C-alpha cells in the first residue's frame, strides 16, 4: 500500500500542521549558517523537500536552493507556498539532482529512513557525494535502532485519538505491523489511519522505514567517498551515544 500521506491532497494539506516542530530545521539552519560564515550564501539541495517549508526558509536567508521530491502531492504544495518562487523545484530523488556543484545537501524529516536497503542508501550517498563541492557537507538524520522508537507507534490497544486540525476534528490511530531485524538494521512497517469527522472519509497510509546503526552508516559513508563525519545524538548538538541517543544526526563532508 502506497503511503497516501505523500499523495492524498487532504492529508498533504495537513502535513505541515502534523510536523510543525522546528527543532530539526533550526539545528540544520544553525550548522548551515556556520558553514556560510566567510563563504557567503550557499548552494543547497534539499532532497526529499516535502512541502518545501525548509527550502523556502533557506532561500529567504539568501541561499540558492534546489528542492527535489518524488511525491507529486508534496511538490504541488511546495510550489504553491509563499516564497516558492525563490526555490528551484524538481521531481525526483538524489539521483535526479543536477550536477551542481552544491556546497551542502540536506535531507530532513527522517526522509533518509525511506531508503530501505543498503544498495539504496549507498546509491543515494554516492549521488550526493558526486554533486558536492570539495569539502561540501551532507546533513541528514536517522532514528537510532537501539532505542526502538517503533514500540511507541501503536495506539491500537487504546483506540482512536481525536485531534483538532484546520480541516476540523480528526480521528487518528496507528498500528505497528512488523519490525523485522536484518543484518544491517531493522525494517519497520506501520499504518496510520485518519478519519475526517466532518464527512466520515477515511484514509490509511502504510509506511516502511529503515533503522540503521551508526556503524552501518559510517561504513556506507566511507564507501561513498565521505572523508569526515560529525555525529550528533540530539537536536541540541549533544554527542551521539550509540546505546541511548534517539537520533543519529550526521554532517558528512567530502574530501577538501
């Protein structure tokens, strides 16, 4: 089942409300700001740009931004938001980016976890690496499999939850379908069910995400040509603790 959160217009319209926290983009904006000191505005690619809020924010800060996403519904929302004219919007994945070069590439919103195999991860890392300037940086994050965050993604025992939104009251529930351990991580599949009480229309999205350890990511980053990596474990810039950090936040650089 395709994840309708990225294609169904009624759900896409609520995406920014559901993901209104800015702790991640504030963190990346700070790192990009430091990168631009003494350099000036950056050339940035936002891979998996979604509805475009971060891409527009970066463009409004003076950077040259290319936003790319494989979901037509997300791109339609990005192209219609205020400030959209400041960004170049493209349909596709990292492999479809222009040659650049880019000073930085960002992949936010845990979009990196939609890469489900080592081959997909390596292909994306190689595509990004080949488009960065010498010393360019790839910023992304992935949830730490050691913490098993997926155990919190099931409300089936408690029943549906009511949420208020700009579209009225919603009835939402989540169900963990499977969590399959593999040699290189854990594949987690879950369902998100939404009912609009205004008219009773229901939508079900099934998603699968990959949880990779820092060791696996480090190996693949090196294989893709990244020479230096900063690892963070939270959105305050704390050090990565492999056994307990919820996040694995990465700033990986190409050789200068």
